[in-house]
C-alpha cells in the first residue's frame, strides 16, 4: 500500500525559506528515494508543506531518515517542523 509523509516546515524568515529550497532542489534528486509524487505547498511567507507519496512504508521510513540529515544541516533556518505520515487511503 502507498504511504505518505507530510512535513510542515516553518522557517525563521522568508529569506530562509528561499535559501532552504534552493539548497533542497540541488540536494534531494541525488539523495532521496524515488517517490510516486512530491508536492510542495507554500502556506505562508515563511512556511510550507512538503508531501511525498512512496510505494511502501519501508521506503517512506528510509526517506524520513535521509531527510533528517538534510534538516540537521539547515537547522539555523528552520523554526519548527511537524511531521505526519500514514497509509494513502485513495
């Protein structure tokens, strides 16, 4: 069954958001597992939702472990992270 990870990211500033995603765009293609889909939603000037759907829970868990490394490299830009995950219903 497909499995989703949803991450709410709040950044310290709008500039931090822009810098973070510029780095992310260069980093994730070489480091993250393949996803069925990825969506990025800008919810405010300094916050986003990242949504990724993976084929299995195991792949999603591996993605979580990998993305945590990137987030650790960018902690000075991030104010708050809230993560959700679960099976895709439809």
